[in-house]
């Protein structure tokens, strides 16, 4: 672990960077996941959505958020514009801890609301990308004089227990990212997060809500093909990191809604029988024609479902806001 102060000064806030991800961790994790998710015989092929977000993947996802079919980003922003002040007052927090991107406009809406309320003391951006996080921390420190920025480089699936303590904390998990976790994974996430909170501290959770299936299909199968390019990009990641010889154009993108599980499922479908070499792992993987590689699930929620899942972890829902169309929800839950 590394801790470093990167500036005081009258013109800039103090910044501390705490690193829990070691060099090579991501590569080792990818190797293990590919061995289990692609190379084990007799199980459906699957990868975690985290591998979609290399530099190119992140650029493509940013394009997706601006597509007319993709509503979640706009709807969540609508809620924050209307209710950031309510969130600041209801949480009573002096520390904002954000899991994921620490440089978005949504973050600033919350920081500004807490500053107007006179409570803002500390910002803790938490992200797996050290380079991005260092840049984001310095940017926020420059924009908010006097704010203590304590950046944590970590994976929320492994390092929630390393979140800094002290003050009255509000953990923001926005963008509907919670939907990428399956039910058992969500339960573990909520339980671990709640265990680290003090009574009265809270979670601000963004969730995409169940809606017309045609709208869900359009959001993940856009007419411009950006989501398809985003999905196939994971094959380029595997080519680069594993020396693989995937031909992305031989895989079709499809993201249907799974009624039984209540999620949109991102799939890459092999258009022909093929064998892909994985030289770094000294393995190969066979695909039958029509065989599916699942790259992401995106769960869609009922309002009561969110409340029930939080309650099981000891988090009491105190406020909930939706956009005018009822597409998306922000839930504020406090530890009992």
C-alpha cells in the first residue's frame, strides 16, 4: 500500500493517494478469469464487464451515454439536478465517498450541494485506475479550495474494507453500476459496505428501473452500433493482453432482456465454428457456431426490491427520488 501527500498550499487542497492495487494485479485477475470463464469445458462462457473498460472501451461508453436510446445517464443527472440539496440535507454527511469515476458532473452536483449546506469537509474518490484517479483527485482539489481529497486506488469487489473512516460518510454508487452484480454478489456488496459504516452513515444508490422491454432493447442495441463496438472491444483487450487471435468481426452483438433473471444480458455470438489461441496462457478456446460469450449483465429493479435488498444488509431506506418519467431511481439508505 502507498500513501502520498501531493500538495498543500493556499491555492490547492491537500490530496492523499492510498494504493491497494499492486502492479500486475489486473493482469493476474484477467488470466484467472479467462481460464475459468473461457477455458473450462462444460460451462457457459462469461467474462466480467470490468474488462470492457480499457481506454478505448471507456471512450465508447462515454459515447453510449450520449446516444438518444440510452436514457440512464440523463435520468440520473435529472434527479441530481433536482435533489442534490435534499440528498445533502437528508444524509447530514461531511464526507462524500464515490465508488467509480471521481471526475464526472454528477460528482460535482453532490459536492456543490454539500458545500452549500456547509457540511463538506472531505472527498474520497475510489477507483481501480491509479492514473485516472490521481488526475481526478488533483482536478477536484484545484476546484474546491480547502477540501481534503483522500483518493483510494482499489477494486470495490475486494477493498471496500479499506475505505477511510472518520467524519460522517456518504458512499455514492451511481450510474446503475450495482446492476452489473448478480443477486448473490449484490448481497455480499451491501453486507460488506454496511459492515464498514457507522450508524447514521449512508449509501446513495443509483438503480435503473424495470420498464418497457422495447426501450430496454433499444438502449443496449443502439441503431448506430456503438454498443456493439463497445462489446466487441473486449475481444481486442484479450488480443492485446493475452496475444489472442480473436477476429471481432466474427462475433455478433446482442443484448436481450432475460425475463427470468430481470436483467439485460450483453452477448457476443460466434457466427461460425472457430478456435482462438491464447498464447500467454498456453491455451486455446473453441467456439461453436452460435455459441454465446456473456460479457455483462445489467439488472433492472423494482423500487420495493431495492428497499428489501438494502434492508437485509441493515441499511434503512430514508429517501428515494425518481426522474419525471420514472425510469431511474436514487435511493438514500442509512445504517441502522
